[in-house]
C-alpha cells in the first residue's frame, strides 16, 4: 500500500529538485566556460576610429582572434572622453565576449564625472597590458616654432593667444598639454575635439597651431612634412622617433609616462575565461608579426600579466592625481 506524501516528504523532494537544478546550472556554466569562446569576441574602443587606441586594437585583433580560435571584432564607441564605451563594457554581461581596450583615460574619468554609478578603475577584470605609446606635443609645420622653448616663448609673449587641440576633455592628449601649461607657466587654451583624428586634420590644415597627441597618430604626418613634433613623453626616446627629445630632457618633469592600453573584461567574468583571454593575449603579443605592427605605430609592447596591469593603474593614479586636482576638467 502506497503511503500518501506528507508535507515533510514534499519539502524534501523540493529541496532535492532545487539541488539538482543548481548542480545542472553549475555544470552548464562549467561547460560554457570550457567551450569559451564559441562565437566572435568584440573589443570596444572608447574612441573614434583612427586614433592610437583604435590602431593598437586593430593591430592586435587578427592574431588575438587566431589565438582564441574565434574572430575578434573591433567596435568604436566614442563619447565623453571614453566614458561611453568604458561604461558599455562595465555593464556588459561578464561572459568574456565584450572586452574593453582600456587606457590611461580610465584614470582620469573619476575626476571628470563625480557622480558615476560605476568605477572606471575597479569595475573590470584586468586581462593584460598591450602596449605603451608616447604622447607628443606637435605644431603645424608652417608655424615658426622649431623647439619647445620657442613655442613657450611665443605663448609667454602673448599669453592665451595660442590654442591646442586634443582628443577631448580629460583625455591623455588634453592633459599632457595641461601638464606643459602647469610646469612651464604657459597659458595655451584648450580646444577639445571628438577624437585625435579630427584634431590632427585641423592641425595639418592650420586651423590650430598646437596639438598634444600620441606618437603613432602623429608620426606619419611628421614624416610627410605636415607636422613638426617638439617633444615626447617617456623615460627615454622612442625607437620610432629617436631624434625627438623627451620632455624630461627639456626640463619638464612629470611627463615620463606614456599612453598605455590594455584589455579588460566586465567585473565578475569567471577567472577561467579571464585566464583563457590572458593566454591568448600573451600568445598574440609574442608573435613578431604583432610586435612589428605595434612598432610601426610607435608603440612599445608591455608585459601581459594581470598583476602588471594593476600595478600600472596604481602608479598612474599616484602620478596624475596631483595634476588632475589643479585642472578644470569640467569647464574645458
């Protein structure tokens, strides 16, 4: 004779069913992670096409895709000094299929947008650094300024009459020129653009006399004779531009860091997936083909370990925060 099920029996059966469901979900998650990636991975560049971050992402994407066994698609999501694209990734599903080509601008964003509901520094899983690009100060080749000293002297003779272009407010190209103002007492006025490429176009056309930009986005136009580069950031001269002095050589302290870029995933991405991405990144970066592409951009490959990424962010926070507090990042 079958006994009727009591409430205790029903509760036990419910618990067993719940445990089975949890086990099945965990097994499904492990299977999904083990199969990662099984579709294309997209890398979000939070700047317009043609800028340094975009060029580095595209130089890396093909070989990274081969290492992952799936295509890597670069998508440009510019806006608000990298805020739009950076936030898109921070809020994306943490499954490894939406990555950010993060950069130095992530250090600046908290100083620009005080009421962010996410943290541009901590709401990511750092996969690994990719490359470092020097920033430069450049002038239109038809201007009379052949050295940084001549540019400074011209500005001090008529304070505030010279303007400099940048990729946008609170971007590295903006803040390098602000550092020059801060260190040398110049009064150059900021003209923000929506990305490096349109600013470079106006510099070459003579609409602006000065621009701070990354080396990779400026070097071809210096070689073509349209632009003159006066100084570059970094502890030493870039092999791609050995004739251009560093700011430190010219007596300008505080500009020994370049524009680093690295891959990041949304916070909460499983560590197994992060490890898979890191291994693929290291494999792609070890290829001479990738390193040659980066060298042509004036970029120096960086260590791909996540620990190095964390250390670089911490170092740049310490180096830049005193400057950021003295610059009006919201009023420019």
